[in-house]
């Protein structure tokens, strides 16, 4: 509980002293969280689709697709 108060006091002080820099820092943190969340969701969906494709290929008697490989959003061209 005291850590929460300390964090609020520090954020209030930073916002009072450097409003633009504080807003920019909080925006950057928010955007990073959003990118990581989107990347995690895409990875989960890709893994789910790969498992389904592997199952369907086995049922049809076709060769299985290659191993699951996911490239993170920040490593793509």
C-alpha cells in the first residue's frame, strides 16, 4: 500500500516538474505494453492455427507442415 502512495507522489512530482516529459514517458510505456500485447495475441493465434493445420493434414493423409516458427513484430521487415 505504501508503495502505491510513493508511486503516486513520484508521478505527481514528475508531472508538476516536467509535464511534457512525463506525458511522453507514460505514452511510450503505454505503447510498448500495447505492442507486446498484440504480439502475444498474434503468437497465440498463429500457434492455434498451426495446430489445427497439422491436425487437418494428418486426417487427410498429407505430410505435416514444418515446425511452428513465429517472428516477433519488432523483428519483421
